């Protein structure tokens, strides 16, 4: 992936008023948002149809549950190598290749009658995700003037809460009505629609010029990149520990039947968060990141201290969503700003650490559940958020600066 500055950030600079008067390329950004939706839903949808998949393929539910894990492993293992290997590819061609891989992987999953083949399909989907996620935020930035780049990324990132709050329940309903294979064939159809949409609306950009550097070590040496990556690892780990086991935690509180409602509250609050971040990120990235970290920490403390009240649990879920929803936009913008000419390599590392943290969150959450019980989840989140806050607050010159350059 190119680590040179996007062409439009090297062009004659505009002042903020001129840039604000330029409209965002909404159709192209919505194509990218739909690509985000497809990648996120492809990752999480097995959770909604797990019993049917395990019964049909003749394996236990715990074994079938690893279809989510292997997806994350595929992303974590290949995001950086593929970013380096495809650095010279033109950007639109590369994104179309990733979406075609999604269509292939979901088709294989839908038609497979063997557990091994299904897991291979899921691994390929994870590989495609690593490739796509290393491109999406950068593509959004390139299509927008500098003051609107954060808003452009926020539009693209709406695909995440839509997938989690609406896509997974809809996929579960579709699976119950027509079978789990129809769900994955529907995902194939969505990927094909995205391919056509990208072809029609996205501008193309060249890859890395000959001699351009894409060294990971070089990106790590850029001031500000390491703090953002550290925050990404712990923030995503903290979120995943609780999110992956939210049903178990609510069962612990006697609210097992309210899981759907709690997740809906979380999802709606996440979308509000994305809107707020998109509107303010250009001038308030640091303040918004601090605020998001505080909101998640307060939500965790609320879940731990006020769990006797069902109403307050829902309020804590809303605070959690308000804190978390804009985090992908904030962190991808921060690492893009910090990375400079090494932005694409830094973005690939962020994608890798994001998926490492997701996979680790499932493992850590399982250990906590077995060793300390579900009541330990909110306190674990709170403990992890302390170093996140410390790094965000102290990285005031690089990483999360007072003023964006």
C-alpha cells in the first residue's frame, strides 16, 4: 500500500472555508461504508446462526465458534505482508480484489458441506478484510479536503454500528427463516453490489511510486505512531472483553432476556457518536479521544457499581456506545495524521493490532469468566482504560496533538 502522501494532500493548499464549501463525494463514501458493513457483518454473522451451522456441518458449537476466531487470525496474520506486497497496485483495483475475495469466501462458506472447507473460506474472508481495512480509511481521506477528512472517515465507519446493531439481528432472522446458507449467499450478493458501486463511483489512485518506502520499522519510528497503536491495542481489547461476553454478563445480572435491547441501545448511541465525531474531529481530535476514553471508563464503572438497576445498566450501555462509536474514526485519523508518508504502513499495523486485540479479547474474556465470573468484566475494562487515558493525555505533541497539522 502506498506510503506516500495522497495526491490531494500535496496539492495547492486550501483554507478551511474554501475546503468546507466543497461537498463530500457522498455516493463514493457510501460505497465504502457499505464495504465496511460487508466486512464487519461477514466477521460477526456466524454468531447469529451458530447452532444451525454446527448442526449442519456435524461439529460442536464451540468448534463452529472458531469460525469467528479464524477470520480475525486471517486478518491479523496477513494485513501487513499483503500491504507491503501490493504497495504498487492501483488503489481501486486492490479494493475491488478484496471485495471479490469476500464474494468468493462467502460463496464457499454458503455451499460448503465440510467443516475444513468452511474454515478455509472464513480464513480467506479474514485475509480480504485485512486488505480492505488497510485501504478504506486512506481512501476516504484522499477523496475529501483536509478539514472534511475526519467527516469522510466517519461516514465510512457508520458501516460498523449498522452491521452490529441492525445487520446481525437481520441476518439471524434471515437464517431462522430461510437457513444459514441463504445468509452467506446474501453476503455474496452484497459484495457484488459493492463491487459495482465502487467501479461506478470511486476515483482511482496510483500505488507506491518506484523507490517508495513501505518499511514497518520506518513507520514505527515516526513520532506519534506508537502511542496511537498502543491506545488501539488496549482500547479494542477493553471493548472486546465486554462486548464478546455481554450476554454472559447480562445473564449474571438477571437481564439475559434484555440482551437485544441493550445492544440496540449501544448501537444507536454508537451511531450518534460517529455523527458527533465526524462533525468535530478536524479541530477536536484530541478532546474527542479523551472524551471517548472517559465515557467508556465511566460506563464500565457504572456497570460495576450500579448493576442492581436495569435502567442504569441501559444508561451505562448508552454511555459505552457514545464512547466507543467514534473510536475507529478517531484512531484511524490519528494514525493517518501521525504516519505522514508512512501512513499506509501505519494503517496496516493498526488493522493488525485491532484484530489481535479482538482475538485476545475473546481469550481474556473466557479466562476471566472461568476464573472470576462475569462480574469481573466491567472492572477489567476499567483497569485497561487507565493506561489508555494516560497515553492519550500525555501524547499531546505527537499522536493526539493539541492542534492538527
